[in-house]
């Protein structure tokens, strides 16, 4: 027998999350809870993938269409329990082969454990096989009740369990492999005679056993894998465990993580060996960091690409491409469309958006660069603003190669500063500056001699000025 159908149960309201977002759409480590589960099943060779949706149906369906377009969804209008949800899923699929059923709220599951469960299930030709684990705090989970010979008798939910049963540490993961034909025959026999008045999928195991089927309870080593997320505390707990797992793997692969507790790398991000991650750093989304880069302390990179040898200090970057040996920060905000060339710089208190900065060009301090193309080897003086917005539309600025923009220049777009050109400090540049020219656009200075003694007499400034002949003039 081989795997035919994978059913993911994701229709519950997630009442305990107290959220307007459906539970399975809450995120940890760059993926939704459902995304983690679908990632775990993605390597299995099941023919059909069916996801039962209910609460927040439109949102969950839209998400499924995005991350698993080959999946079908089945709508469960009212919460009737995990057994009811599985009934609905099976109604639309063939009962041949093996049916794997799992919940959409167990993000730590791995494909390897699912394969191990399927292997036991197929080898032993079981009617059903359930994945279990020994949990140090089994509160809230269904307990695995075994008979004296060790075989599985039934699963009892916490709410329906006796004190004796509550003392059992072996819990139900909510992951099951079924003989599809036997499951189809048994699932119609479910009854809702439990404290929640629901059809429990767990009860199918007892039905199959009573019908003479053999059931396997496959105990996995690490209970972490089966952690279910039902509330915000469990969400944080799973996120932290996943963080530790990812950090351990990165460190084994040659990444220096100075403070693993405060360093978060999404499961969707890539960090090469010999990268250094300093405390308080979050490598998020599809970010890729190449060897030799140093990130942090306290930096966020979301959907960024960082080339080798670059450094990012105390900065927030989204959708930016940071070139080899480029330097970012401290306190820099790079927004989508920023591309920093090799050995370029976006220095302290600089914001950039939709800006291409050529190789070796530097924006060292306190500037805004929006909608711009800067050539190679140019320097943008402190406090320069690329004035890109006229109140209605955004306009583009072009700065050539080896340009020197004086400090506190306003470059009012659309405008082009030619190769090798300069602008004088404090200029409001509203017209193109030709190559090799200097643009000067500021009022000429005039000094009114003796003004302080006349207008501010008796002040410390006047005292200081009166020590000089110049100070008394005028
Ligand atoms: C369930 C199991 C429990 C197990 C635990 C593991 C049952 C009766 N209990 O409890 O033995 O230890 O998972 O995490 O199965 N769902 C639907 N439709 C419904 C009800 C639930 O699709 O009508 C989905 C939920 O969205 C969720 C999954 O099924 O993804 C499990 O439901 P949940 O309410 O979280 O069950 P638990 O109380 O965690
Ligand atoms: Mg649950």
C-alpha cells in the first residue's frame, strides 16, 4: 500500500488564540502554522492534498492558493470535531491506499517523522497508526491509553479523562496514518457522546480495534515535534524552540551566533557559513546572507540579499540588495528597491528607497535618498535630501560617477547631476548640473558687523564679542 491522500485539518476557530486571524494563519519563523505543516508534508508522495477549512475560510483558502496551489480545500461550516472534519475530507476523495491525517496547528512536525510513521504503518499493515510522544506536561492533549500488552486501547481527551488517565504522559500528536478503506468504513460510526458533543477522530482508533483491526502507536523520541499551538503562549513556545533548532543547525554549519537567544533566523531565510550574527538580530523572510557578512547588533533584514563581506549595524532593511563589502548603519532604514553596490555605504541615520547606489559610492550621514540612481565613486554630503515628492507624484534623480554633493543639498527631482559635478553645500538644486560643473544655489552671505553689541548688549555673547576689535565695529 502507498500514500494516497493527505488530509490537513485546519477548520477550527482557534478560540484559545483570542484572535481575529484564523489560528492556522498565525506565523512563526517566517511561515504560518499551516505553512509549516504543508512544508512537512511536501516531501511525501501523496497523490491528493486536501485541507479542511472553516473559520476564516476566505483568508485560509487564499493562503492555500498561494502556498499550495495543488491542494484542494473542503469547507466545514460548523465545528463538528476532528472526526467530522475528516468525514468531509474523505467524502471528496478515493478511499484507496493510505490516508494521512494531521492537524494544521502542529508546526514543529518534520517530514522525516511523518515518513517514519508511514513506514511502520505500511510494514505492519496496520488499520491505523498514530504518532505519539511522551510530553512532560501533557495538559490539554489526548492521552494514549494502552492495554496490559502495550497495544493501544484508545485515546481519551483531557476533558473526558479520569484522574488516572490524566496521569498518563504519552499523548496523541494528532497525526495518523489509516488504511483508507477501513477508515472510510469506520468513520461513519463515530458518535458525539463526549464532553464537547463533537465527533472525535481519535475514537476511530477504538472502532477499528473493536472491528478486529490492529493499531500501532508510534512513539517518537522528541515531544517537541508534536507540540500543538492552541494559544499565544504555545505560539511563543514553539517559535522559541524553532529558533533554537535553526540556530543550532546554523552554528553546526559554520555561522557565528554570538547570542542565540536573541537571534532569530526565519526557516525561510538562508545564512551561509562564516557569517557573524550579533545580538538582537532578525534575519527574516526570504533574506539571503552570504559568507563573511556581519549583521547586527540589533538589525532586521526582511527579504534582503546581502553579499559577502558586507556589514549591517543597528539597522532595519526590507527588500534591499546589499553589495559585497558594503556598509550599512548604524541606525539606517533601507526600504524596498534599494540596491547598494560593492563597497558602497549607507551610513548613520540614512533612509533609502528605490535607490541604486553605484560601486564605491557613499551616503555617509543623515540623508534621505528616494527614487534615485547614483553612479560609481560619488559622495553624498551629510544631510542631503533627494526631494522626490512634489505632493502628487514621485520623481527620479540621477547622480553620475564621481560626483560630490555638498552637505545639506536639496536635489529637487526630476534632476540630473552630471559625471564629476559638484554642488555647493546648502544648495537647493532645481536645475540639472552639467558634468564637471558646480551647482551653487544659495543666498550670498553678508555679515552685519557689531550687531550683537547693539541688539544683545549685556549678554555673554556681547561680552565675548567685546573682547575683539571686530566685535565692536559697525
Ligand atoms: C487534538 C486531538 C488530541 C491531540 C491534539 C494534538 C481530537 C479530538 N483531539 O486536540 O487528542 O492530543 O489534537 O495537537 O482530535 N479542526 C477542524 N474541525 C473541527 C475541529 C478541529 O478542522 O471541527 C482542526 C483544527 O483546526 C486543528 C485540528 O483540527 O488544526 C485539531 O483541533 P484542536 O481543536 O486544536 O484539537 P486539540 O484540542 O488540540
Ligand atoms: Mg490543537
